């Protein structure tokens, strides 16, 4: 794992700057929007929501259809709009306010467990919330790119889904790694999946890991479309 991290860090220039300095509720919303959605589309949806609602509490005061109208560019807006309201409503119910800043006082594993206790929040969303936001906590988010690269490198079993892969992959990381190093690990795997280790026709001839990858030059274009089922396990 360390040699993979070192090689990819050299290519993608670690440490990688955090892309967000938002409060954790905002990053939670962003993570929910991003599920199976291109970054540019989830970012556009987030801008629409910020323009329409001056506070996130206001999202609980309108019909779900009003939220859906702001996010047509994401995948499954008709599902994400009520899910956003449900998640925000549960935070408000459990805490008395729409704030997740209190998570900073918790151990990362306890913070993840608290978030995953909310219906509609899975391992990826929880990890992204505490890692990407201004909380800057030690957590590894595993998206579809990260998952694909890890599978092809045989870091995880071939049939392991993205959800279970979070615990499996984070346990491989040195305990002494800082939140920045764990964030870098997520980013370099994601970038490598986007730029080199494509779902279709990976560019193995340009991969710095080809000599240690058991899948190098062996992956054909899949016969079926990319699996993005609506009823996929919560991320």
C-alpha cells in the first residue's frame, strides 16, 4: 500500500490542497448531491441551493419539489430532494440545531458512527463530511474511482462493494498518518481512476503502477453499462 501511495503522490503532487473549507452540514449536503453524479453537476446543484436558501434550515420549510427544482442536473433529483430534507430534519431533531461542529470534539470513528446512524447517510457520505469540511478529521472516503483502482490492484476482494471497502482500506493505512495524508490517499486514488484507470479501457501503458498491478493490460471494456442502480447501497 505504501509504495502505491508514494508513486501516486509523486504523480499527483501531494500534499493536495483541500478543495473545501465549508461547514460540515454544507459538505454533508454536497456529499449527498454527489452520489453517482459528475462533480461539475453536483457543484452546480450546490450553487443553486445556496442561491435559493439563505440558511439550510429553510430547506425544511418548503415542499421537497422546491428543492428538486434546484437540483435537476444531479442523478435522481426526485430521490435526493426528500433525502436531503430527511437527513437535515434528523440532525435538527437530534441536536436542536442544524450544526455538526460538535463532531470535532469526538473521535473520528465515533463521529462516523453518529453520522451513519442517520437514515440516508452511508460510509462515503459520513467520511466525506468529516474529512472534506473544515473539521479536517481523519477519515477515508471511497468513491467509485477509488474503489475501482483498489479492486484492480487487488487491495480489496473482487466482489467487495464501496461501503464495506471503507473499513477495509482505512485499516491498511498507517495509524500515524495525519488527516492530510489520509485525504491525499483518497484524492490520488480518485484522480488516478479519473485520469488513467478508467472504467472502460484503462490506460495501462501510462500507469505508474502497471508493474505491480495484477490487472494491468488485462481489463477489457465491460459488456454491460456502468452499474449505477437507483437502489444501490447507501454511500
